[in-house]
C-alpha cells in the first residue's frame, strides 16, 4: 500500500518538486533556443538602383548601377528588359549598359533571387528620335568631271538649325595627287592635277552648350574625275580625221567642204577642232565626206554630206553639226564608208543606210535608204562591222560576211561579182576583226596573223604582190597583230610591242617609213613609237602613242587639206599633233 505522500505526487493538477524543476529547465532551454534562432536569422534584402527613370535618344547608351543590402555573396543581380526592340540591356552583377534602339518606352529590371525570395527594382526608359542635326552641309556641284590643269570652286551651304551654334568647316581630298582643294573664303578651290578620281570632303563642325559632338558634325562629299582630254580613239576618213578624248569629246580636222568636221560651218581645219554638241561619244567613224559617232546613250549621230541618205535622218540634206539617226534602236558600234553608213545593235543586228548602189546595204536591193535598214543576216549576229568604199563586211562567230561591190574581189568569196546579201568568206581561219578599205579588205585572225583580199595594185594586200585577190591572202612577215586598219590603197597594223607597220601605196608618205615608195609587204613606221591605236585614211595615217605615260597623237602622209593636224605639208614620218589642253 502506497504512502500518503506517494499518492499525493500522482494527484492530477499537482506538481512534485522534481516535475517543477524539469518543467522550468525545459522552458529555459526553449527560450535559449528561440534566442539563438533569432540571433542567426538572415537580415532583410534591399535593392537600390542608381536611377528611377531615364530618357535616351535612339543610339545613345546609359549606365545603370545597383546597390544591394542583405544579399549573400553567391546571390547576384540579373538584368531584364521588357522591350528589347526599344532598349537593350547588357551587364551582370551590380552594373549594366542600356542602349536605345527604337522609339518608345521600356522597363528595365534588376532582379535578385535569394535563397528565400525574389526581389526586383524597375527603371522606366523613354526613347525618343534623335534631334535634327544642328549642322548640315550641301555641296555644289555634287559630282564633276574636269581636265588636267582646270580649276573650279566647290561651294558649301551651311545650315544652322540653332542660331546659337557656331560653325567652322574644312576641306580635304582623298587623292591630292589627282586634285587638291584649298579653302578660299566660303568655298574650296579645286585644282585638277592628274588623271584619276578623288573624293572631296567638307566637314562642318558646330559648337554649342548642351549639345553632343555627334549632332554637331556633318560631312558631305563630291566625287571628281580628272581627265586628260587627250585622245583615246582615232579614226580617219577620205581627207579628214577625228578623235575622241577620254571625256567622250570629239575633235575633227582636215577637209570640211560638206560639214564633215561637225563644227557648224564648212571651214576646213588643220588642227584638232571641237565638234559641236554636248553629247559624249564612245566611238567615232569618218567616211568619205561624212562622219558618224556613237553616243553614250547608244544613239548614232551623223553629220556632213547627206545627198545619198548616209546621215540616216530621213533626209538628203547636208548637216554641219551632229544629228541623231532616225529610229529607236540601241547601237553598240558604228562605221562610215564612201557614201553609206552602218551600225550594230546591242543584240548584234546590222543596219545600214545611204547609197544602195552595188548592194552595199545588204538588204537584197540597190536602192538608197535615208533611214537605217536591217541587213539580211538570216539570224546571224555580228560582233563587228566595217564599211568600205562600195562594200561592207561584218564579223560573226561563224566567220566573216561581206556584201556590196565585188569588182576587185573585195568580198573574198572567190568571185568578182556584186552581192546584195551578206556572203560568207570561205576560210579555215577564225577571225576577230575585219576592216574594209576603198577596194580591199583585211581581217585579223584569232592567233594574230592578218589576211587581205581585193585590189592589190599598190601592194596593199601585203603579200609581196600587186595582183588582186578574191580570196584571203596571208600578209607576209610572220607578224602578230592586235589591230589593223585599211585605207584607200594602203594598210597598217599594230603588233604586241606597239610598233606600227604599214604597206601598200606610199606616194604621199602614208606608210610613215621616211619614204614615198610603195611597199608590198609590211614596213616598220619610223620613230620607235609605241602605239595603242592606228587609223588609215585615204592617203594619210594617224595613231595614238604613249609618251611619258600619257597619250599623244601622231599623223603622217597627205595633208593638203590639213588632215594630219600639223599644217598642210605632207610628211613621210610621224608628226606629233598639238592637241588642245
């Protein structure tokens, strides 16, 4: 039986001394644990951005920074943009760069993810269009072509959209060896020094409080081409000569009885004289008493004697200035003969006009035409064409075709009869070029040798004979030519070294070898000149040589009408033509 005191210890609602002290110890331990937990808990995390909102101009950038409090070392900030098409954000950690890329409003967030929570702060970014330039500049002219030695002024127009902005400007040339530019007053004086191209730049710089440099600087450029105004092409007719400069300007000299010089009158000239008109030409072709040229616009112009319709303008009237040929064709080549003219379209179709005698228009008839008439080529495209005295020849991939007068065998088909339609020259050679003289024809083979046929009475066929030939005969000497030309009764060619050789009639010095004798085989032209172009007229010859790196014109032979450009005295050796500067 338990004692009274033992029973009292088990009575509900009563605590023994032992239980009391156990409970007190438990409470004290709990309090200590709570205190310990309170002391070791994380402090609160806070994010502070360096800006709450920013305004930017498209293209601008701005830096952002964040200050963190309460974050642990491994907890870092991520940067996010709500509209990347308006503002992009690049960065990591406590800094980033905002770039304005489009007009509008974006929100940029700095986001911190901690072990227990995610916190963020936002910055409003407003992006506007860039302000109009406070400085603008315009140049006049904005493009230009000038000759060596010429000068002109480039004039800038400065626009100040803010009157408080002070503007200064400067000029520069990308190639001072081609053209220099110096500021004089409010403009820049340009001096053309040497052939080539340069870019002229004017820079306007403004200064004003509160503006950044990029809206205060403006540049404008003008491209200037400096030309030598020296001939790069030359061609000879019956008693006149024409040349084209690198600017496309035509100069003619010699006989002008029917206006064939294109100077607006009928006065002959013994020096190069500019042809009237402002249209640049890419090719020129003097005939007997008329001249035709191909404009940069692919239109053919003709002038001079027009009685047989050779000017192609629908009339039989002479013209003393360049007159466009009737029609809408786009031409790529032109040639002028004794009393007719021909041209090739950009597709290789041949058209001829003028005298139709002997069938030289190639249309199956012998009637004159005052406007271009399609040559009957039966679908064969030509790559070259040349008009002679009374015949015409063209070069195709399939060979050479000739038509018109065949009296001397100049059609090369083995017969001496006229042809009103193109007839192929039988040959096993592949030809690159054909040239028609008055009564003979020559062609250059793809491997360089020249072949001639037709009248040979003066040795113009170059085969050591004076007999006519109705089929191609090889020019003697083993020479490799890169250009050939045929005149009235003489022929010339250029070899790869630039040396010129001529053969045939030499009575008036047209062979250029220092004599007036005929030669039936190629004879070297005197002077040790290196030519790039050569042209045979009726009884004179001209060429373009290179002297000290620049083109120089030389002529020799008959000059009674001033066709050599060096007076009216014949010369049997090349004489330099004084071309206008």
